[in-house]
C-alpha cells in the first residue's frame, strides 16, 4: 500500500482515508461534509449580475452623447450642402458676410464682408458656423405695450406701488 500525506494532515492509504479524530465534527467526517458542498448549485458569476447595469449605462451614453453628436454633424453637412450664393453666413471667427461663390471641390467659400468697398475673403467650408436667414424673412419685432395707469384702490384712492 502507498501512503501519502495531504495538506490538512490526512493520510491516504489506497482508496481508504484515515481522518484524525480532531477533524471529525459532530459525528461526520471532513470528507462526508465536503460532499454536500460539491452538490450545491454554483454561484452566478459577478459579470452576469453587472451586465444589465453596464448595458443600461452604455445605452444612456449612446442617447446622451453619441446620437446627438451624430445628428449635429448631419445637420452641419446638410447646411454646407445647401449653401448657395447670396446666403448670409457667420464664420466660426464671428465674421459676418454674404456668400459670393461656393467651391465645393476645393472646400472653399468666398464671402463679401463689406458692402461699400466690396471686400471679399476666402474661407474653408468647415469655417462656416451658421447660415442666417434673410432680414425680410424675419417677423417684425413687436412694439412694447403702452403702460396703462394702475387702477385706484378702494381705500383712499391711492395707488399701490
């Protein structure tokens, strides 16, 4: 027979195990109590409990950051595609001008920035910040309403301030 010693002091003799008396608890041997541990269901992995939360965070990030940026980029590209002569534009540097020429192959726009002298500048398409509507298209601002005198109070005819 071959004898071996395990890490907890058990002595193995072939197929028979010899357990010291101090390791026997409540009338059951250590090996018998270990069988019940192996028969239990395995615990779920920690990743499976975090997966729904991670998915929710990724969806939230997509709808809060990625999708709005894609929509903004799409609107910007549409604005540049619809850019034409006589459009009033503002550049990213704050220069207001009127488009006199669009060179899409060179990705460049010519702007007239002074009506009196006819001064023109060339800027990149990317430098156009926004297209302003024509002044004729904007509704006229409302005139401020005339102030009406406050009604006299019933107590002494004085106005409340």
